[in-house]
């Protein structure tokens, strides 16, 4: 790899001039800027970020704005990924500022007001409440600093990065898995175990993608659909009559284990279940055979990649992919351990 001294020799300028161009410090003629950048492009050069940040005592503050993980196993995973990235990048001046809100819109709005006042270099954000998140992002964008969303993608907001699954395609995939159960007549039950937050983009897009699969495959006329809405995931609202004649169940969130447990306790067998996320209880029922398919979102990897994205963009000053869709990983009983 070429050095600053060698670049200076080729460009016929001083090493100090090259250093100023690389670090965007001081005034340098455009001619020399173009000359040095052309050499860097031709030969390749990566500045020593560790030495540079150490010399200037530079810090990069990344604000993390996520739901609290209290009683919510799913939200511990991205935190684990963020902490892994924090440990890896802390020696380059990266500092993580955590800001959590409870799983309700009132807490979200209160924390959003605080986050808007923070002085930072980048934001990692999970936009759970769609409309409130749009208002927050519109205001936060005025800071003109990089924003990375994980878990849910709000496409209405331009200039914001996203790392996570394509929710529409994941719902489409879930429908394809259901479609494998070909019989003369297939009764499919879509169970929406919802909280207040289930007006989120990711949840709605999964359901839209699910129906779109069957709209695209007009030959699958033997599939009939019924929807059941159960607010606050109240298992007491489930009853055996709901499952009479049902062949398959689609649950568009991580609460698949609630239905699986009800079926097991009531000795209801022979129903294909498709859901999301490798929560401990979901894995338990997957291994027991009650749940057939789980679509893994890899939330830990989302958290890690979100911080890595900000690190590459701000610390390394590298070009990064603004939208990165995670692979749609299908987990069954037989491949669970090999996927870990």
C-alpha cells in the first residue's frame, strides 16, 4: 500500500500537503487536490484511522434509539450486536449513547424529544411507531448527519439508510411455505397477536406480502383465508373452535410461541405454523415440532451492521450501501443448530 511520503514524491508536493488533503485540513489548491486524489485512486491508500484519531483525540458519538428490552427478548439481540460493534470500534474513538423507550407511543415521543437535543455524529434508530417515527425523522434530518434504521424500513423518508429484512418479501416467503401444503382445500388462519405498535411498517408489509403471493399465483384457488385479531397477545382469547378445520397458521411477528403453546396444551396437531424470530420459546416449539418454520431476522447482526455502517461512513469516510437487505433465512428443526 502506498504511503503519504510516496504520494508526495509522485505528485511533487510536500508530505504536509498530502496530509492536509487526506484529512481535509487547511487550504490546498484544487490542482494539487485533484493530483493527489488521482494518485490515491490509482495506487490505493488507507489512512491510519487509529493513529489519526489518537493524535487529534477525535471522538465519534453514535446515538442509539431503541425500545427497552424489558420482557422483550427480541430487543436484547440488536443491543448485543451494538455492544459487540462498540467494543470493536471504541479504540477508533467511537462512543455509543444509548436511549431507550418503553413499548408505548407516549414513552417514544418523550424520548424522541430528548434525542433531538443531543449532539452526535450519527443515529441508529428502530422506527417502531410509524407515524411518530416519520415526524421524528423529518426533524432529526435537519441535523444533516447519517441515520441508520434497523428492524423496520420507512421508505417515505429519503436519505436515511436501512439495514434489515425486506418485510414484504418475508411475508411473500411465508406464503410460499404455506403453499407447499397442497390439499383439495386448505384453510389458512392468519393470527394477529398485536400490541399498540402493530401499525408498524414491517408488520403491515409482511401481511401485504403474504396475500400478494396468492394473488400472483392464481392457480392456488384451494386456499381460503381467515384473520383473527387478538390485542395485547392475550392467550386467554384463544379457543379450540378457532382451529377447527385449519390446515396452516401464519403469525406475522415473533409471538408464534403463544399459539404453539395453546395448540400443544389442547393436543391440537397436524397444523403447519409459520412465524418469525429465534426467541427461546419459539425455538423450543420448533424443536418439539409444533412450529414448522421460523423466518430469522438476525436482529443481533442488524445491530452490529448498523454501527458498522456509521463507522465506515464517518470514521473511515468510505462509501457504504444505503439499503442493505438481510437474507431471508428459513429455520426448521433440522437446520437450527447449523444456522447458529
